[in-house]
C-alpha cells in the first residue's frame, strides 16, 4: 500500500514537472503575442479582473454549494427535520429566484430579513435549532458554517437572475431608509462612513477597486456577488461576514449577526442594484 502511494506520488510529480515544462515556453511567449502595437496601460483593476477570470474556472464555492444543497434535504437538529418547507419569500420550498428578492418582509417573524437571517429562522422553526445561539456563534464555526453553505447554494440557484427586491411593504421601505442613513453615517476614529470608501468614482484600497454602492454598480458587482469565495484567506464569505469585515475597516464596532442594521444595509444595496445580474457565489481576491 505504501509502495502504491509512493508510486502515485512519483507519477503525479512527473506529470507536474512535465506540465511545467510544457507551459513554460508558452507562458514566456504569451506577453509577446498579447501585447498590441500601442500598448494601453493596464490598470490594477484589469489585472485583478484577469486574475479572477483565471480563478473562476475552478471556483471552490462549488464545494460549499454542493454542501448547502445536501444540508437542505438532510434531517437535522432537535426536530430531525429537513429545510425543504422553508419559506424564503416565494412560498415554502421555493428556492429559485428567492435570493434576488432578499431582504424582504416576512409576516411570520414580522421582520425584514436577509437570506442568512431567514435561513436561521427556518433552522429554528423547522429543525429546532436555537437561532440566538447561532447568531452568537463566530463565522466559520459550528452551525455558522452550515448557514454559509446553505446561503451559497440558495444564491447559486438564482445565478443569472436580476435583482428585484420588493419595496411594497412599508417595513421594506423603512429598511431601505435605515440602510441609506447607516451607509452615510460617519463616525469612529477615522470619521468614515460606508460612503467614504464606496460612494465615489475611482476609489481603491491596495489592489482592490471599490465599487460605488449608492447606485447599481453593474452585473455581478457588490451586492450581486456575495456569498463569495475569498482566495486571500481561503474562506467562503456570506454577505453578513462581508459587512462585518467592512464595519471593521470602518473602525466601527462589529454588528450582531442578522441585526436590523446589517439587513437594512442589504436592503439599501439590494434595491440600488435592481436590474443587476447575480453571479453569486463569486470568487474574490
Ligand atoms: C475603509 C474603507 C471601507 C469602508 C469604510 C467600507 N468598506 Fe466595504 N470594502 C472595502 C474594501 C477594501 C473592499 C474589498 C475587500 C476585498 O475584496 O478584500 C470592500 C468590499 C465591500 C463589498 C463587496 C464589493 C464587491 O464588489 O465585492 C461590499 C458590498 C461592501 N464593501 C459594503 C460596505 C458597507 C455596507 C460599508 C459600511 C458599513 C463598507 N463597505 C465600508 C473597504 C471599505
């Protein structure tokens, strides 16, 4: 058995060095073939876009998507039930199209909820999990891992659809207004608001272009890209975690998972993104 492993290892190594030998000349020839007569300078954004395009071929988000799909139909929790009757806004069990209409108003909870907070509600009501306990759990641990996987799959089921958040209910309109105020609310040690980094053309931090989120930033950008797999730390990030990290960048205290403020920011960005095509789950630097 050991011998076999060794042999496979050696074969893989040989194949890898062969592949390397084959690609090296091609790679060194590529810039010559690709450079036009009068080269237009490549922006950092172009470089990152190329990098992402190369990575998108094997987006590890696929693994989380498959896990989420499995979790949906697995009997789990104190009630040993599946999530198949979960109502994500389009009726019990309807998953396709739900993502591009969230956050929205839910009569049973009397709340505007985003995808993740709604999933946790279903985990509580259908499966008997403790929603407050899940909200307190750190990202990347315990049931939070499953919430992220479920969100990844639900989002993937709406891939290619256009955002169309409902704004008919007064609470949905209120959520938008709260989100807008929070987005422009300045404070903290650096007097930052979300708009300081996401409200003007041409802003960039390190190699990262910052999309303008006060309007539709375009297909698959901003709200329309998350959950996303982040190559930089090898993790799958939901929108709740994305926002959590932006609160950190803003030098604000961390918001509570699924809090009214985070959902309101989602409503604000989601409504602004109306008409944008979802590419979630995307892959990010
Ligand atoms: C100090 C600057 C800064 C502030 C303030 C900030 N962000 Fe960000 N934001 C970033 C950076 C940098 C990224 C890209 C991070 C990455 O890809 O690693 C980002 C990414 C995002 C994205 C994903 C964009 C995309 O296309 O993938 C969203 C959505 C977002 N921020 C929302 C917010 C919200 C809402 C707030 C306010 C609560 C906020 N940000 C405050 C710097 C900031």
